[in-house]
C-alpha cells in the first residue's frame, strides 16, 4: 500500500461529480491524499479544523451559475481563515479574468479546463511540500540587498506570485533591479530547478532575432553551418526572461505572441512544429501603453504579457536602500567616510542601482586610502556633482574601467551589443586609451 506524500489533504471543491471524480482518481494515482465536496460551507469547516494542505477550487457551485462570484466569496473566506493556504483555481474560459484577479490577491495559480495532468500534479506536490510545517521558510530573495518598505512590498509580491505560472511584466527605470526581481520569481517558483534563461531583446539584431529565440537548422541562412538551439528550447520546463521587451520589432512580437498562446514554434529553416513549456517573464523601462498608441507594440501581446505587473520604483524613491547597497558593493574592502555617506544619501541617482554600483566600483579604483570620500565618488565638497556629465556616460566609463578596457566585456555587463556600445561611446565622446604594444625583441 502506498503512503501519501504528506499528512495534509488536498481538498477538491467542485460541484460537477464527474470532474471531482477525475481529480480524485488523478491525485490518488499519484499517492496524494484528497477529499472532495461540492458544499462551500463544508470546505470552510475543514479548513478551520486545519485538515487541508492545498485547495483545488472551482469558480462556480450552483447549476447554471457562470459569474465566478461564488468562487470569489469562497476564496476570500478561506484566505481569511488561513492566509497562507495554497488555493489552486480550476476555471473555465468564462471565469479566466476572475481567476487572474484572484492570483493577484494570493491564489497559488489557476488551471483551465481541461487541465494538464502532469502540470497539475507537479504544482500540487510542490505546494504540499511548501505547506509542510518542517518545510516552511521565508522566500528566497537571491541575495537582494534592501532596507526600504517599498522594496519589501515588491519582494513580498514577487515571492507570492512566483508560485503561479502566469506571465509577469516587470516595469521600472533602467538599472532599478528588474532582472533581480525576475531571478527571485524563478527561484521561488515550481520551476526553480529548471533552467532560467535570460535574453536582452533590445540587444538582438532584427535579422538574428528569430534564430536566437526559436533556433535555426543548419544552412537556414548564410553562414549557418550547424544546428542552433533557440532560447525557448533551452528554457523548456523553466523560465525565460525577456529584458527590454519594448524594443522587440513587430515581426518578433507576432512570433512571441504565438508561442505564448500555444507553446508552438518552428526553427528557422524547418517546417516541423515544436512545443515547449516555458514561463515567460518580461521587463521594460518603457511605457507600453504609449508604445501601443504609437503602433510600436501589439496590444494583444501586451495583454498576454501583463497578467501581473510588478513596478520597481527608482532608487530615489527608496532612499533607505542606498547605503546598504553601497556597503554591499564595497564588499568590506574599503569604508565610506561621513562625507561620502551624506553625498550618497542626498543624490537623486538617475541611473539607479546600476549607477550606484558603477560609482562605487570607480571610487574603489581611484581611492588612495582605506576610506572613500565624496570626491572619490565624483561629488564636490558640497555633495554635488562638480560638472554636468550624462548618466549614461558615467555608466559606460565605469563599465569600461571594471572590464579592464574590454569593450566586449563592458557591453555584456551593460546588456547591449558591442556594436551598440561603440556607437554610444562615439556619441558621448568616450575614447579608449590604447596601450602601446610590447616590443617582441625586449621580451
């Protein structure tokens, strides 16, 4: 006789006997203890007695009812009793919008009818493991350094929605930490042991976009002499993070929309349709609604990507994070003197966390002593910048210093192509000092 994987039950709340039976059989075959009911009041009583580890809940319980209001009321009653109770919503297409709203309120995820058996079982097992008292722990914030209430709320939301499988749009200014939020979502998801693949959509040349995302057969284009596996295939079973999504050309947006809707795509040069199971997280510093109005971004793709949005505030709106981040970037090698700390705290940081990191890196390199002064950080004695220097120029110069003058490594750190970085350097008047070549005869 098989033993259940946990002492806590899965409660199925479903008014259709055939659906309840199918779920019960599926869970039983996978050694998961479960019980079903069509009565919301009985479900509430079981949760009050602490018998339930996970709830599988339909959205309607009365014949002919399709509004989802009954499901909303039950969900909120159960969450009021036990705020940490994982609730997995089972929904028909007519209740999809309601289910998405409840995910934002804390539901673990939603599954459409008919559901995918493997996905349902994997999700339930993961939620039960998290629910076990011996396994309860704070979310993994992937080493995120913060002290502000604003960032704590962002992280709480990221950890909460990580358990669902819906797309997430992470918005915010450049350098604010959007990629780190994506890492946190993946690390706390049911996909955390699967690949986490990052792609800077803004740095992809349009002619290579399709092969980069979806792969290419050997000979599919000039110079292609071997099979190329795309990022979607690499991320299969895991998470794909698309940064700078607003810069994706319209042709690429159409292909992305298709794979998000169906999970299907073809490699460049192939007619064979392939399927993947990938959760997509996107980030942008642009106003996508404005891009839609200007015809630069597809509205249908926007609604597909923006099921849940996390807006990361600029560093100037979370000043309590500035000094902890600065100390973190110093890694104990040097200390900030009082003037440096005051200058850091009062500056507005238009380049956000990335600018802060680059300034600290530069200051460490030029500081002569054990302490870093405001002058080392590029501020005058009053804590102001001594001259107007574009933020982008400071970022590029700091990245080049950190990369030892290597444009390729600096471009990678900044998340742009080498050609794009050269163009920005030329526009901003950044000139690399060329080291004289060594004389072979002197070696």
